[in-house]
C-alpha cells in the first residue's frame, strides 16, 4: 500500500535587525536589505518591510542606552508591510535610544498555522 505526504512550504523568516541612531537619525545596520526605517518623532520609529509578508510578523525590540536610564520599547500598528516602535523611559516619556536590537519572525505565506 502506497501513501503520500503533501506539505506546503510556508517560507518562514527570522530577521535579526539593528537600528542605530546618529544625531537622532535612524539607520538600519544588520537587516538593511529587509526593511527601511523612518524617525516619526522622538522615540518613535516606523519600520517598513521592503517585501511585505503574508501575515503580521511577531516583533521584539530591545533598546540600548549609554546613559544608564532604563528604556522600554513597545511594538504597535503591526501590518504585513511594517510596524511602529515606541521607546519610553520609566516615566513614560518618549526617548530616543542609542540603538535598537530587533527580531522579526514572519512568513511570506498567509495560511501558515
């Protein structure tokens, strides 16, 4: 008796990315072929994916600082074409970090379970 296994390739992706700031202007180091970044306001960055995904990505962002001030970063407005990062200090004030370490998990397939 013959049997077959059919499976689809979902093209899952994992992209490590670094966003560095020089004089308040962000640029992408690692991951620059995957996305662009714009400084929307102090502590707010819009990341646009060069090739959109099939569904919303999972994004984790960790801010770096040299001042000793603890910073937090939230991810909002995730879409298949990008997301927004907001960095705040412990008082909730929007603050530019020195850099952001970002991890993006996603898929080019819309139907991956």
